[in-house]
């Protein structure tokens, strides 16, 4: 089947006004900058009450509406828009991280025409805006001329088929990204061959693949450990994760022993590839070098959790040890390292934010404090037993709540 991709050429965007209602200034800034490049006139509102007033005055062509906001949420805002005669025909596209069937049904019940998932993908927003703007134009024509009814319905059907094909393509990308993640993980046999360390790793991709990365490599008596998290979801994130894994292996073989030089060169490789891809992806990444009981941590990621012989947990901040990889061509001025001494029986736990930001059915996050408490209770056990205890507790906490991000955990203990 030949796929016709929806592009910015499908409509003349000049003269189209989009109202964006979102309480997050970062989300607003990113979306506004992107859409203004295509000629849209953008109006912003930071909450539902202001959004209702501006919609009534401006009568935009389309509304992008965040679901989770203080005051009246997105569902109630949409319900009031549809109850007002002056704004009831303005298409509303929800922006949300909620993907349960109940949330989708509720969004359509209050009058939404579509939704995009967070973190927002620029191309998806543009494709859905293009489709629904075109559908609205056709609908207006239908209201003016019954003679064009048959032809307009056919065009709407075609556009909906294109949207369906786009959704299928995006799902296929996610499937590929999930497979890529699993293919490059270190095997159990590889980890067991590393002398002096007891290691257990775990990664479970979410429905929306986020591009988590971890690896453990041994070369000439030194062990290189990496953990990172690529921004965004989908195939690009999976590909970037694979690039990082390949680049780390290549640089390791090239005998670069200075950890700061290693990370800066890795960043340059990823930066050049990101530029070639014309992508906005980047990642947080920490690299750890282990030899003879000493761990050297380089790069910015989540906290490193050190377990001592009494199972106490030390929280080690990596914020000042680096910079997000793939944003700047040279990050040497930002990179530094920290040494951690490990006695026999002591270890570390590395994780991605898929664990600490996991939500229970009440939408409360798991948080770092709970993770540390589980580690304290099981710190005397093997790496595998600690890993299993943490994952079991995370699963119990999540319960029936949907998992929105990859869950990755790496536990190392000195034998």
C-alpha cells in the first residue's frame, strides 16, 4: 500500500489561528515556536478560564487543549466550549499523557475531535492539525452547499484513512524501537563473565518507547557502565539509543582511558548524527568506569545510589558531572567526574526516571525516597535479589495504572 504522508503543503497555514491552552510554559514555548514557523497565528492561555474567554473573543480555527491543568481541567474546559453557541464548532484536540480507554472516551464525549500524546511530537501535532483544519474547511463548505455533499464526504473519508495510516506507521515505529532496545542489552552470560562484580540489569519498555539505554562492557580489565534516557518517544529515540551503544563500544576499543575525554568525544559523535538526522533528540547519560574497587562517575543523569555494608543508601548527584548529550558539539567545559570507593559487599543502583516517576492509580509518583527505602531493606542481598525486590515493589505500586515510560534498573555489587 502506497502511503501519502500529510505535510505542511496540504494547507496554506497563513491566516489560521490556533489557541493553545496549557499551564506548562515549556510545552507552550516548544509548540508555539514550531507552529509559528509554518505560518500559524498562535494565541496562548495558561488555564481553562482564560482559554474560554479568549476562545469566545478570538474564535480560533483550532484549539490545542491540555487535559491536566489547575482550576478547571481540559475535559471541563472543552465541555463549556461546546456548550457555548459561539465556540461549539471550533475543533478541540487534547494534549495529554493519559491513554486509557476511559480517558479517550471521556475526551470524545465532551466534544474533542482528536488527541496527541505527551511528550509532544512536532510532526504528529502538524499532521493532526492539518487533517482537522482540512476537515473543518470541508464541513463549512458542506453547510453552504448540499450539492457538494457527496464529494466532500469522500474527501473526508480519504483524509481519515490517511490519518489511520499515519497512526499505523507510528505504531510500527514504536514496535521497531522496542525491539532495538532489547537487542542491544547485555546478556546474562556477559554479566556473569565480569570478574569481581555481581550485576543484574532490567529493562521493560513502555507502550510509548522512550529510548532508555544501559550497558556493561569489559575491556582490558576495565569495566565501562552506561545508563541514559533519550528524550521523546518513537523510532528516533530508539535509533539514537542504538547510536550511543555503538559509539561507546567503538570508543572503548580505541583505548581512551580519560573518562571526561571519552564522554566529550561520544557527545560529538551523537551531536553530528543528530544534526544529520535533523532531529531534536538528546539524552542524559552517565558513564561509570570500574577497576579494583573504584568507580569513576562521569556525565549527567539520575542520582547514583551507593549501598554500603550496613545497607545504608547514599544519594550521589550527577547534575554537575556533565551536560545533556547531543545538544552542543563540545561539552568539555561542563564535564567532570566523581570517584566512589566500593568495598566487598558494597554496591550501586542505577535507574531511569521511569521508576521514580511511575504513577499509581491515584496519579501519585513512586519517588526517589521509596526507591531508597526498598534498597535499604534488601541491600544485604545479591544484585539480582535487590533488582527483583525493587521491580516487584514498583509493579505493586503501579497496580492497574498505565506505564508511560520505560522502566530500567541496574544493580552492581562488589564481590
